[in-house]
């Protein structure tokens, strides 16, 4: 094969070009993200949409976040009736009082009656069945962690001997 300097020169140019492209790509992969981030992360003034003016600086969306069916900010299960429960049941106390309790529908009704009688809870009107449905469904009593239910068949019953007259 005859030596061709023009071909060699072309190859060297191509090689250099490839080296430059490779270098840029490598640099971008290493530092591109950091550079872009620092560009995008400039402080955003409070008045911008997505921020509550004068708020804690958290986005409004963060307060509505739902993770695994739980409304993160209140800790309440996000299910039917959630909005009404949140609106009525977190006005005086933390939603924790709700989430830490479990009861039947009757139990929840009793708690509501007690708060209405003693704590100034208002008449819930047509919201009451919605609230009770929500509570009885999502915060029903559960047996987990308690002793197993007694097996009636296993118990040796005996008659209590009453003293004879
Ligand atoms: C008008 C104020 C007010 C509203 C509204 C209110 N509560 Fe209460 N609730 C109270 C007070 C006061 C207590 C007692 C707090 C304490 O013991 O620290 C209480 C206690 C509770 C308790 C704990 C009861 C116990 O036996 O320990 C639960 C559960 C509860 N509330 C659920 C609810 C639910 C469900 C709603 C919505 C229907 C609601 N609350 C709305 C005032 C209110």
C-alpha cells in the first residue's frame, strides 16, 4: 500500500474531532447535572406561583401530598369523605386524635356526641353520616397486636356452685 499523507492527515483530523466530542460528552456526564442544577436552583421569590405568600415556604402541593393512601400533612387515610372529615375534625385538635383512635360506628358516634356536649363541636348535619362512614371504615377496631379471641369451644365451662340455703 502506497503511503498517502493526505489520507493520514484526514485521519488525524477525524481522530482529533472524535477526541473533542468524547471530551465534551465526558465533561457533560460528569459535571453537566451539577451545572444545570445550580442554574435551576436559584432562589425563587415567595410570590411565585406554587408558594404560599407569607407561608412556611413549603409549596402548597406538598401539603396535599398523598403517599401510600395517607394524606401526609394530616396523617389521615385518604379515602371517601376525607375532605369533610379534615374540614370538621381538625379544627380544634390535631388529626392525630382521630388517627390514634379506633372504634365502631357506635363508638365514633359516642365520641362525636361527647364533643358536641362538652367541647362545643357543632351539629354536623348531613355531613355526619359521611364522617361516620369514613371513620367506621378506615378507623375500625382491629385485633392486630391484641390477644387472640377466645375460642369458646376450648373452654371447660363449669357451673358455679352456689351456697345452699
Ligand atoms: C369544637 C372543637 C372540636 C371539633 C370540631 C372536634 N373535636 Fe374532637 N375533641 C375536642 C376536644 C376539646 C377534645 C379533647 C382533647 C383532649 O382531650 O386533649 C377532643 C377529643 C377527640 C378525640 C379523643 C377522644 C378520647 O376519648 O380520647 C377524638 C377521637 C376526637 N376528638 C375526634 C374528633 C372527630 C372525629 C371530629 C370530627 C367529627 C372532631 N373530633 C372534631 C374538640 C373538638
